[in-house]
């Protein structure tokens, strides 16, 4: 089995994938920048044990991490378990996708994993909207090359900023309201946050499609809040929560084939 780990700034998503790249089990845990390799191993072992799984089934692993300190900790943790180093997805490497940008090293590991998995699953051109700590949009053009995208504050980052400055609003659940015109304070906040995130995605996707000259480019939503936002828009052709994990696995396969 292959263990794919997507380490974001706020949450870490872990998936156990079979040989075909399908997720057979998944977990989410908070990202803690001070975790050591021993702490990470204990957290994984506990997750496996609680779900009745044997950590010994993991024979290979890959990590896409945006927290440099944790990259080292995850590498040590997995190397100790596997007896060999895991794949560490690194910006600027040749993973079988042309990165049509002035400096490919600027592309985050999770973003290139998203693009590779989206191209494999949905073809090209394809646009990925990833709702995490930041809302990232990643674009693959009709030639199959990565073209860049956008980065903006994520939905929960915006919510946290609002709630920290307006204490009376902090109990509002972050979910799509039934309509945009809020008749109560709660509905107004939900519309501003969730419908606002949906409208932002719609507007950016429309502009990106126009710049690409690809008005029917497939749009895929992923990330922890993709389903929440998708309830307020029809811009998405698919919601794919395992996209990044499959991208990590696909990159690992590419490296195996190359070696």
C-alpha cells in the first residue's frame, strides 16, 4: 500500500492508496509545525490502530508539504518506518508535466500534485480550485502544461479574521445559506463567506477560461471546504477530495518508471 500525505498550513490529509491509486482509507489531522518525527509516527500509528489497520501494510509513501520544518520531520518519520526514503514532492522537479512559468520552483508541491492528478483524471484543459488555508487555482492548458493560477485567502482564514474582530459573529456555522440575500445576521455572514467564496471562484474561473481561450475547460473543486462552497455554485464539473493524494501517488509512479 502507498501512503500519501498532503501537509497544508492548517490541516494534514493522509490517504492509504492501493496499487491502482484509489484511496481505501483516509484521515485528516491538524498540522502542528512543532511535531517531531517521533510525534508524527505516534499520530499515524494511533490512527491506523483505531481504524483496525496495520501500519506494516505501507511499503511506500509520498509527501507534499508546504511547511519546511515538517518536511524534514515527515521524511525522518517515514524513512524510519519504510527503511528507505519516501518521495518528497519538490518544486521545480521534472514530474512529467511542463511548467510554463518563468520560475517553476515557485510552484508549491500540492499545486503540482493537483495539476498532475487533474490532467490524468479529467484531461486538458482543466482548472483546479483548491479550498484550503489559501484558495489556490491551478491551471493546465490544452497542451497539458501547467500555466499558473491564483492564490487568495481561504474561506476559513477569512472567517477567522472576521470572527476575531466581531465577537458576536463567532458562533455562526460556516455553511451555504438557502439564498444570497441574508434576512438574519447569521444568513448574511454565511452568504458573505460561502456565497462570496463561490462568487470569487466563478469570477476567476470565467476570466481564466477567457485568457486560455478555453470556455469549456473542466473545473474541479478539491480541499476541505470544496463541498461546502459547491452547494452555492454550479461552476464545478466535479468535486474530487482525493485529488492531491492521487497526484502524489501519480508522481511516485512517474519516479518509479523513470528509475
